[in-house]
């Protein structure tokens, strides 16, 4: 009986002390990829599609985009297919169009089209990759990226 009481005493003290010594270490934050300077932190797409070539920063003017918009433009194929990461949310749908194509610059407009009639929509943001066609290969021309919203 004395042996049984001793075992219970040892187990009871072990259980009481183990609560303080089994503390789990604080979870580590996952490693993150560092975005290039001027890239919004929440931009999910940091690379162009396979086979496409991202334009150098000196060839793209993002100053007409709203704050926090993704910053990535690329060329695909023969230099006439231009693409960008757009932003859409809720019921909106993103697309791209060339608004002007001159000798020195191309104006690429990222369009977010919203439904004409209000309806329930999610509150999420998405960053689709969108493309459009140029009349001539881009070459050394500057790309000015802008954004507009439309109703469908």
C-alpha cells in the first residue's frame, strides 16, 4: 500500500510539473520572397508566364496606376503580345487593351469591368495575368500602364 501511495505521489508531482516544461516553441513565420523595389507587398505574381520576357523597369511607367496595384509587364512571342498583372475584385473582371500606340510609347490600359446592376459579390482581390496585341513589335518604346473601371 505504501508503494502504491508513493507511485501516485510521484505521478501526481510529475503531471503537475510537466505542464510548465512542455511549452511549445513559438511558431516560426514562413520564409517570404523579397519583392523588387517599388513592387507592392501583396503582389502574388512575380514572374511572367512561361516563355515570356518581363520588361525592364526603365521601359515601363507605372505612375498612372492606383497605389498598391501590381507592377509587372511582359512581352510574349514575336514582341506584339503584351501582358500585365491586373487587379480585380468581387464581381469585377480584368482585361487589357492598348489605348494608344505611338512611335515612342504605348499606353496599356488595365480595365476592370463591373456589372451594370448591383448584385452580391465576394470581397476578395485577384491578380489575373491579362494580355492584348500590339500593331507592331514593342521594340524600345516605353509602356505607360494605366487603370480604368467600366460597367458592363
